[in-house]
C-alpha cells in the first residue's frame, strides 16, 4: 500500500492521537493548551476547533506552496491531512520549502514533510502519497477530502484538479507563482468561474520556477493565503464565490478579484457551442 | 483624430482609443504573452475579451499566467 500513516511509525504518538470522529467537546486538556491562542480569538470556539479536527484535507504538492500551507493547517488542528508528492527533496528547495532540512536531501517530500509536521502537532493524523497521482487515484482522493489544496508546480495538474473538483462539486484552493508573479484562488463549483474559464488550456503555456526563478517570500505568502482560506472554508457555513488574489509586485500588495464564469467553458459551462 | 479615454493598467494611468476592447488591449500591451485580465476587480473569461469594451476610468489588471509552486 502506497499510503503510509506516520502514526504507525510512532507508537508513542499514537497514544496522544484520537481519531477526529471520536473527539467531542470539550477538548482534552493537552489539546486545549495546544490550541489555546487560537481559541482566544473572538470568533473561534471549542466547537469550531472540534469541527476542524474532523476535517479532511488533500494537499497536492509539498513544495514552496505546500510547506507553509501544510504547516499552518497542521498547527491549526486540521484533523486528517493527506500529503501527495512524488519528488525528492533537493538542495535548491531548501530556501523556501521550510519543512525540509539538509538531512532530508534525497527523501520523498511527502514523507519528509509528514515526519516534520508530526513533530509539530501530535494530535492530528497525516498520511502520505509518495508518488505522482494518476487521474483515477486523484479522483478518489478528491472524493475523500472535504477540501483540496493545489500546491502543485505545473498547469497540467492544476487543470486536472480543476476538472475533477468540478465533476465532484468539491471546493478547492490553489496558487501559482513564478519569478515575482503569483496569485491564489478559491474555486467554488457552481458559484463563479473555474480555472479553465481563464481560457488557458495548454500545459506548456504557463511559465514555472525552472524558467523564471522564484521570489521565495512570495510563494510562502501564497501558501499562507491558501492555509488561511482553507481554515475559513472548513469552519464557516458561508460559501464564498470563486475568486482570485493577485500579487502586484510593483505595489507589493494583493488585489482580490471575483472570478467570473464563462458560460461556454469546457469544464464548468452550462452551454456549448453548436 | 481618434478619441481617447483614460484607464488604469496595473495601476498606471493610460490613454487608449475609445471603443478599445480587452482583446485589443492585450494585443497592444502584452502581445504573445499568456495573460489573464481582471477588469474592475473581476477576472474576465478570455472568451469575453472581444465583447468587453473599455470605459473611462476602468481599472485593469493584466497578469502573466504562471504555474510554479
């Protein structure tokens, strides 16, 4: 079985772990203490914390976006995360992929990240998929998840996630960055546009870090935005329509824009050309 | 002599021909580039670009499509 639970490797941690469904308010004391600063927030509560502990999140790609996103979702208490990445940790990853250390070089990214996150929060479950997902497995994983985070580094994967989430009516949160450019998005199927509405279908069309380099703080910021949007999405009843947050480097700020639907979109459109 | 209107492109003030649409704007300022366009805080589907004529004081964001992560 390719999926391996870190919990199985750490029996001492297993005692501290409770399955999300078994967790009932009030929170056990160790968890209350762990999440105490978050629980102090005026709009947070034990109920919201328990809701988060019952959430299941699939993160595709554990690189510059996935590392910060997974770190803050784990710290916040998302109960069950699956990390998918088939790549190995390389030296050029270390400046921005903050879950990894020199000692992780050559290790699978999903497994190295899971080991690091388990040291951060022993109260959650983290599974790994240490290979590239094919479309069938990706579809199954999306069906399992309450929310999907696309932290991948290529347009083909992003478009596959877009299409499968649309088919399954599953909300997903993505981001892209290269050079000094980047943006994040939340796609809510049936409520606004999707990634394909932008009209770029060719995986070769978009530039990546290998061609254009990457400004590390930007990709970190985008990963944090994904985590923040995910926490809101997982714990709030209100559904937000699809939108993008676009980084404008010359102004060092993000602009939030609604993502309009293309009625003739091949992925989410309701009408087709005759 | 053609009439012009003033818009903002990525925060910079710009004079463009009256009646210009988003596709023409992209062809003039980002020809050959894979870009997306947001008009007044709404990302516009590419298929809608030819139908979307610019108006005075429109705020346009034109940004390159990237795929890194």
